[in-house]
């Protein structure tokens, strides 16, 4: 763990192990239903393999994306994903399956925009909060437009309807606000409001209220609304400590609905036993440790927010899936990341793992090792570019240029860069004037060097006009 690239190698290993385990278990759990439906036991497995290959390509591309480009493209890509959420609701564009309009059929593959918007919300939200918190913007500028945009996305997903993905998006938004430093009192208010809204949505639709009744009274209708959860418990109990053996599940013979998707953890417990379940939970626990390690070791505030939020989202989704399979939570339909069958979910989650791995390569020690040529066999094999070291001075200069362009557009041109963010401009004027330019302002009393450096980390903020930090006040 003391090696510079330990976090990077852990993320790659965890993603590989979970994906391989998921492919094996999808083949085992789906073979019976696939053979019954189409005469081939490998039809669903081939589809999962295809999306795993797509996800591997996305993982590699995420490793090669420069952090600056990732931030620059965050808002346009988020906007495109929101437009896709609108389009999927239009009959003729969105494909309806089992009463939900969630997919857009592209011919070869079907894309689920609600899965894509999870990643785009994480990246854009981290970019926005990192930019504005470094400016010490007032609370209103932190919440707007992030919270309204998150609520709009949740509303569009509810209209599909898809409550499980809405819960995942709510977790993403809550994680962004928590790690972004939202005051605890306001965070608790927003969290309670979200829980109340989720409870209302769970009790309004017929199938969702049936799931709630089955959770609170599982023995009321064991052959009806409580059948799936009951069969999952039987499957787990049948596995014991060592399991019945790979491929030897009895529940997959049409006893457990969605055994290859929502309830694949029950098949893991039946075939691989308690040890197999412990392996899956151990991998996710290791992912939590690695993701938070990357967040704490990163010096870039954007990467800190991104890594912590993505880790929270993926881990929470896994815990919710395991929770309703073992009977601790109501059935929601959230998939087990990288393990459950589901093409869009697998590819998008692998892309998110690639972004986290990219953040791991930007840890200070990792950057120093890679710049010194200690890139290792894996990086040389993939021909990954060397990460650029994070520099608060360069970040401040980039932020100054961005603010200057925004000011020129807002006032019709001729705007100057604000003095506090324009250290590079003062230096150049001093050079032209032979030392006659104005000296740099002295640091105010009580302002530490760390605070000054934090204010200089505002690179790649959106280029729309924003008031200066001095005019907007500070956090209380």
C-alpha cells in the first residue's frame, strides 16, 4: 500500500474481479430462462459480454481523458444526458418494457439514459461545487443550479417510471452536497425532504405499494407480492457455508424471478455459499477504502469531490441491492454494480471506475512516480499519458482567463480580469513597464498560505458570468 500507484492498481483489480464474477454468475443464472425463451443458453450472456467489452473501452478512454477536458465537457455532456431523458419519454423514441419507458433502441444495442445521467451528474456536480467552494461563494450560488438540476433529473426518471434509479440519483445529489461542505442543518432538511418524497412515491403507485406491504408483512401473500423476496431467502439458505457449486442453483429454474438481474446475489449465495457472498462484500469494502483513500490523497478539490461521490453512489447501490435480497430493505430493483445483468449499467459503471482510476493516477505521489518514469508494466502496456501535476498557480491562471472571457461576454467586451484572480496579468504588466506596475497585494492578516492557495484552485469553472468572490461574501 505504500507504493505510489497502489490505489490505481486496486481500482483496476476490483473492477476486473467484479466484472469477471458478474459474467460467470450471469451465465449461470440466465442460462435456463435464455434457453427456454430462445433455444440458446448463451443469448443473455453474449449480450452481457458485448456490454462488458464496451465498458472496457470506456474504462480505457476514461483513463486517457485529461482532467481539464473532463471538467470542460462536464456541463455539455450533462445537458445531452438530460435531453436524452426527455426523449426517452416520447412514444416512438423510448422503448417501453414491462410498463416502463427507460430505453432508447439504437438497433445494435439499447441505451438507458437514466444510467448515463448518474455519471454526468457526478462529474458536473463535482466540477461545479469545486469551482464555487474555492471562491467561498454564498450558499445560494452553491445550491443553484445543482439542486434544481438534480430535482429535474429525478422528476424525469420518476416519469418513466423508475423509482430505483431515482433513489440512486438522490444518493448522488446528497453525496455531492455532503462532501461539498453543505451546512449540516440544511443538509438534514434536504435529506428529510428527500426521504419523505421517496416514501410518498413508494406508496402512490400500485406495484411500489405492494412491495412496501410485502416488506412489512412478508407472510401475508407468500405466493403473490411476497413470492420473490421469499424465494431469495430460500435460495440463500440453500447455499449454506460452501454453496451447492457453480451452476448448481435450483432457484434459477423459474423459481426466482429476475435471478440474473436484481436477485443475482441470491444465486451467488446459493451456488458459492456464504464464502462467495463474503467475497463480493469484501470487494466492495475494499472499493470503499480505495475510493476514500483516493479522495483524501488528492490535492485537486475536483478529484476529491468526484472520487468521494462516485464511491458513495456505487457502494450505496450495492448495499441497497444486498439489503433487499437478504430481507433488510424493501425491494427497489437497484442492480448490484458490475455483477447484475444489465448492459447500460455495466458499461456506465465501468466508465465511472475508469474515471476513479484516472483520479488515482493524479495522486501527488503517483504523479511524481509517473513523471520520473516509474509507470509500471500495466501503464506501459496501455500507453497511458503521464498525468499533469496539479498546480494552484496554474489553476488560478486558468480561472482568471475563464473569468475574463465570461466578463467580456457579459459586458459586451472590454472587461478586465479581476485583480485578485489576475496575478499573471499583473506580472506581465510589471514586465512591460520595467517594474512600474502595481505590486501584488499583500496577504491580509489572519489569512494563511493554505487559504490563499485554496482560492487559487478555481480552474475550469463554467464560463458563464459570475459575481466576484468579494461581492458575494463568505460562508457563515
